[in-house]
C-alpha cells in the first residue's frame, strides 16, 4: 500500500468557516481525504460556527470528510489548558461534544487540542469520553500516551510535520519555500505515515495555490492524502507502542507544547 499523509485541518472559529466550500471542493478535486476539527464556541463577537454556520459544517460531512472537535473556544484553550483544573477542562469537552452532536447528530469520535496544549485531565477525558483517537501532540508516529506513568487508552496521532506558520516564522521564508521544505521532509516515506496540520483559512490565504502545489508534490512522491481515522486504521491501533508525553518546544512555535517523548520504560530494556 502506498504511504499516507493525514490532513488535520483546524476550523477554530466562525470566521474560518467561510473557506470551507472552496477548500472541500479543492480536496475533492485532488482526491484527498481530511479531518476537519471545529471550534464550536462563540468568538469575541458572539458568533458560533454551530449556530451561525451550521449549513457549512453539515456540507463538510456531506462531502465525505471526517469531522471532530477542536476545543470549545480554541483561543482560550491555547492560553489556559496547560494549567487548567479538571472542572474547567471537563466543561470545555461537555460544551464541545453537546454542540457537535446537535450539528451532526452523533457524538464526535475525534478530538484535537488547540495549540497542542493540554494536561493530564484533558488526556484522561479522551479515554473516558470514548474518542477513537486524538491529535493533541507533536511527534514522530502514532502512539498510546503515558503521562507520569499513567497510561491513557486513547491513541495519539501527533502532527509529524512543521506547519506553514512555523516554517515561515523560524526561517523567515515565504510559503513557496516552505512547500519545498515540506517536500524535502517527506521525500522518504515513513512506515506509519505523516500528519500535517493547517487552518482552513490558511490553506487558501496568504499565498493562494501553495497548498494545492503541496498536495500535488505529495502525490508525485507516491502519497495518499487521508483522514486521521483512516491513518489510525492503517497503522493498527492495537499494535501501537506506548510513549511518554513531555512538554517541549518546536522551532517557530511561540510556546511550549505537548510532545511525544521516549517509549515508556524503554530505558529499562536498554543494557547498562
């Protein structure tokens, strides 16, 4: 089977919903799958995707794309989640899941943390609420997360590639150069595929055509473009290794975030 790259597409607020019709048409024309992650709470003007752009969200599902939740108010999650108490975290999930079910008629199977921010309370809820998989971290390949020795039985599909924003911020390059960097990073396909993150508006924004060029480049490299759950099914969730969750940084990102650490207890298996 050809290697795969899963698209993790953030739709953090009402304003980003305007890009959805054009973006879904682009992906369908390219034969690409994707996962759309929705922040369903109000923005600062009181506009909610769940209430004010419901038809656009429903069109994403009707077009055959996977959908999930991206925090209730992603900007607040990014600022607060790393140190937030259990009650605050639980309330964000409660609001997100209720709004998602009202729009789509079923509970979300997929969740992704805004800004790759989180804490043990958030990870525990990914298991307790029965998500099929989560994409809350940055890393190298899918894994079962372990936080301070606590195993969380909800697979993590970490973002494995830098974002457009990180590449342009870290090296001062434009998006055309960022595409070249990404294609260089994917030139040798890993066995477990890649996960690439972008926002819906960014895909069509500052440099129109670059995202389409990136998809074409990946096709030339032999990749299939799929959703997160499709990638999870291919790698075999039941066989995933357990890895620690650590806090660290990535070039071009403004704050510390959740990272995939070493394989759990791997140092015990290493000869002295």
